């Protein structure tokens, strides 16, 4: 193909207007692309930056069609989308990446687990559990983890159960149960694969979760593991995305067991919270990389230039309404601190309102600064609950 591109290089249709979309729109503009965002909320975080938004639901066939018809290529920043319409649009010739059929497999977490098992990718044992059943749970054996098939995010569709008494907290939805993994660490590897099959991985990162809920609390990049384990994690993540014939950027979440074994927990067919540090710390960030991958452009270098940590800025408990950012100047005064505010009109307890990446010469000092950042900056709201 001739290496000549009229402006805009591509018109990107983006399903989902949240923070991942917002950061992708910024990368798209840098590359000379324009974006249209589909989101039910007028003035969504991504819509504000794109300047052009279709207001509508992710499962509204007419709106999905309008988006596809107004763009050269369609992608998404979330999983809960009507894939039937996307499959029809793809059959009609619209370019949609990652492919809708793969999204359909991944968005059904049980189907995703089956895919992993069938592809020979190590993952925890599991059985189908269309309805929570005390005897079936006990027969599978505790500790176990019950997961909803669909719609879960940030751990909302996950119930970790140590013994029978936890059955009272079961999820009242169709799901499955899987073996509890006593993980030493939770790791993630961002994988990029373009339409030509070129594949690159970012250095393995370590995710630390907040005790009590499952929202990522602290990201350490690169992970504090030996280089052989990092290499194995990266190879496994790449093998997973290749088995899926995935096109785009994928977040592969892994468990590192005490014996050094690695299991794939789940795969996100999109940019991921554990790749935010790539904006400041890597040669090519995950958002630009995703666009390069789906547009069939050469993938960028994934090399990490500096140690980094990342903390999410969650809506402070006890507040809602218009966000009020407390401690902003204090954290900006710390060298190496990069603040990202997502532009959400309303805060809620635990809602992802922004993140802070800290880059520093050593991972220890980056962690120390990130800990300080967490105590200094708070996303309050103009209404007290
Ligand atoms: N089999 C397991 N054994 C131990 N812990 C688990 C297991 N499955 C999930 N968890 C814990 O629950 C968290 C959330 O699970 P999972 O990633 O499957 O759900 P999710 O809702 O997609 O979460 P997110 O959107 O945050 O990625 C995991 O990061 C891990 O801490
Ligand atoms: Mg997860």
C-alpha cells in the first residue's frame, strides 16, 4: 500500500466515552485522526475531547449503525456492547477491531474461560453454575470464586468465598465458579497485535488491590519480580492474544502463584487500567499503540524508559455531586507526578475520577511518592452524603 494519507488519517468511531476513550481520543488526534464517540451521556469524558458525540446506548442498533457509517473504523473502550449488531455491521463490510466475535467470547466470562482452557492457556479450574447452589458449591470445594457471566467490572461481578458461610453473599446471577488462587502477586501484561499479526508486549506490571474491594489501588511498573518470571508472563500473554487472533491492545491479567506458576485470570479486549503509566513511562503509550494496531500501522516501541507507579483517584466516600479536587497543588509540587483528571461531571464514592502516574529513578522512590500522593489528593464532591 502506498504510504500516503489524506487528513484525517482515519475517522475513528469509538464506542464508550469514559476515561479510556478520552485518553484514546487524545492519542488519535496526535496521529492526525478524528473521532466520533458513542455514549449515552452527553459531554462524556471522551466526547468532550473528541468534539463529536453520538448520544445513545451501546446496545442501540440504530446508534451503532450511525457510528459505523460516519467513520472509517470502529473500536471500543468497554465490553458491555451489543455484539450482534456489531457482527452484522462487520459482515456488511465495516472495519471493527477487536473483532466483534472475539468481543462476544470475552464479554461472556464463562465462554472466555472455556476459550482459554481449549487453547491450552493455563487458567484456574472452573465449572458452569447457571444458578448458585449450596450443594454444588460445596461439591466444587471452598475456597472458591463465584463470577457473573456478564456485566461485571471492577470486581462487581466477583464473589470470593473462603468457606460455606460465605454462600450467603452469593451473586444472584448466572455465572460459574472457579478455584480460588492463592496468588503471590497479580500481574498484568499489555499486548498489542496489529492487523498484520505483528505482536508486541509491554513489560509486566504488578497490580495491588485495595483490601475489601477489587479496584486497582496501586500499580507498580515494572513488576517487582525476577526477569525470568517477567519473560514467562510476557510470553504467556502474547500466546493468549495470538490464540485469540486478537487485533488491538489487550490487557492480560495474571496470577503468580507461590510456586512460580502463572495462570491467566482474564483478558480485557481493550486498553486497560494497568497500562496508564505507558503514557509517561513508555516510548509508545497503550492508546496510540491500539490505534496503530487497528489501523494496520507499524507498532511502536514498548520499551519502558523509567520506573513508574500509578494510583487511581476514586471518588471519596461520603461525597457526591460536582467534583471538588483537594490537594491538587500539593501533589503537583512533587517532582515526577503526572495528574490525569477525567472530566466526569459527577463524583460518587469509589468512582474512577482520575489517576496519578509517578515516574522516578527508582521504583522504591516512585512507590513512596505514590503513597504520599494518595494521602494528599482527594476527590470530594459538592454534596455531602
Ligand atoms: N480465582 C481467583 N482466585 C483469587 N482471587 C481472584 C480470583 N478471581 C478473581 N479474583 C480477585 O478478584 C479480582 C477481580 O476479578 P476479575 O478480574 O475476574 O473481575 P473484574 O470484575 O473483571 O475485575 P476488573 O474489572 O477489576 O478487572 C481479581 O483481580 C482478584 O483480585
Ligand atoms: Mg480483572
